[in-house]
């Protein structure tokens, strides 16, 4: 049983206390993870919902919540948009990051892809710095096995000091491991957030700033996490923290003075804001690499799946762009050329109906101004728009949906990412440009 809902900034005001007013809810669990790791599939299996899922970053801009009943508890599961980082670079990442930071619930289940675990652990580490109860769900274990990839879950759990469970959400019964362990995991005592050791220079600045921050925020939020955000100049998320938790962080005189001292010390040894951010990001990546050493193994006699072989072609250095241009050009050509015939038929149909409607209005002895308004104005304009716009839309969007469901749109975004970065954009914008190009083609019609 469940319900879907659209998330907005106002949803962040629904804290754990307000949600607990519903007596039927015992525990609140947030499902987080990178895009395209099977998070929404896992959510659907647990709640019985049929939330639409996408295959490229940023597809799920809205979120969903649903109910799951275990042997002991009634859970409210909150499926937030996929995100690569708690520091937002897009609207959906801001929704996800803010919700995890300020309204995470009783536990956060971070869903990871077993086929690329190292990349996914970056988000796990970020959430672990802030949340005291994190469950790592390594999904797509069946796909990893097919590719000859093995994951030592007990060893990963030991290194992270967190509950780690493997699932294959796409298979029947693939969520049993998570269902079996969820009650025990949420009942376990809260652990101290994972402490990531940064470089000596960054650590000295954190040690200088953290006591001052702790004096202001107390136990409301992790003071070390706030200190790192201050040093890296991530003011947007701290402004949201002030708003959601009723804190005064950015304008506190003691924090401002200590922060200035810490940043001055870093600047003297060549650390500007960008270098501080790069150092923090590099540390998280390095930590994720070390965590997967000995945890992830590869079989030498592994046989690549057809999808892997196809991916090499679709994202290849020499084949990606020709295939993209050919496929998108084919869709545009089918849309424009194929729409001519139904557009012509609809135009004739509306013209034929318009003649009879015109006669009907004249038969009723309506004044000429009313005839002009209804027939020459409203009817002819609406019928022309429908005849011109409906056929190409009815052709283009089904084709685009097929590309989405097949996962090819994610490949297009990936292929264009490097090109778009040269103008401070990202590959995902190629998809909106495809839509815009479609409308430009339609305009002369």
C-alpha cells in the first residue's frame, strides 16, 4: 500500500516528529542512492507501488512515499530523487540532499550498484558523515554475478562499521535479505557518524573551527560536518540548515571570526576555496577506493553480457557520435515526414466538420459577430493547432520513451557530458536540447 507524491522545498518541513503524528507509522526510512541503481525498483517491491523509473541521471525529479509492513513495524518509506552528492548541482539533487541532511527519518538506506560499487561509496561516505544510522544496500547482485564480479559484503560491513546487505531487486524475492535485516538495523543503537580523515592542513582547520561550531549548533546537527561545509564555502546547504533547524550559523560572530582565521591559515599555504573543495572530494574518492580493495573481486573467465558489449559500441570513442546523430536524425525524420499524412487527414476532417458547424450557427440565425467568434476564431484556430501539433507529438514522444526505457538516453547524456562541460553545462542538457530541436522543426509547419 502506498501513495506517490511530488516533492518541493516545502516538503522539507515535514520532520520526523510531524510524520510520527500518524499512529500507524512506527519507523521512517529514507531510500537514497545514485541515479540508475535500482532504488525505485526496490521501493516498488517493498511498497507495492508502481512508481515510474528512469535510466538517466535526474529523471526522477519528484519523489514518492509508500508504506511497508514488516513482522514488527509499519514503515513509511521515502524514495528521494537519485543524487551523486549531498552538495546540489541540480534541482533534484537539492531536494535529495536537503531531505537527507535535515529530515532523514529513523534510518537512511543507501542503495548501491554492485557492478560499480566504488563510485557509489562516495555518496555512502558523505551520508555517513552526517547520519548516525546508515544501511548500505548493495543492489544488482545478480547482474554483478553475470559479469564475474564478486562483493565481500561482510568485509565491507566491517570496514564501514555499518549494516551491509545484498539484494537483486529486479528478481522475484530479491528483496528478502533487506526485509529480513531491516527491523534489526533500525533497532540497533545509533553509531557515531563515520569520520573521514582529510589531509593534515584541512584537519587542522577543522579542529580549529569545530569547537566554535559545536557551541552554536549543539547536538542539533553534526558540528564536524558543518565545519567542513563552512571551510569549503558551501553556503547554500548551510542556509537550508539554518532555515530547517532554526540555527544561526553563517551570521554568528564567533563562527565568522574563527572561520576567517582558519581560512587565512589555509590561504597562506596555497589553499583557496576551490582547492579545499578538490581536496575534500579527492579524499572521499581515495577512501572509497581503499574500501573496495579486497572487497570487490573479478573473475578472469567472466563473459561479458550482451548489454556490456552494446554499451562499448554506444559509448565508444569513434562510434558513439555517429550512432547518436543517425538515431536522433532518424527519429526527427520519421516525426516530420510521418506526421504529414495524419496532419492532412485531420485538417480535411476539421474543415469538413467546420462547414457543418458554420451552417448550424447560420441556421440558428446567430449574429455575424458570434459566427466569426465561434467558427472563424475559436474553432479554426483550435482545429489548426491540433491538426499541426498532435501527429508529430504522437510520433516523437513514443520514440523518445522507447529510448528512455531502453537506457539509451543515459548513454546520450554520458557521451555529451565532456562536450557540455566545456561551456559549464552537463550532458543531461542534451536531452532538453533534443526537445527544443523538435519544437524548432515544428515551428515552420
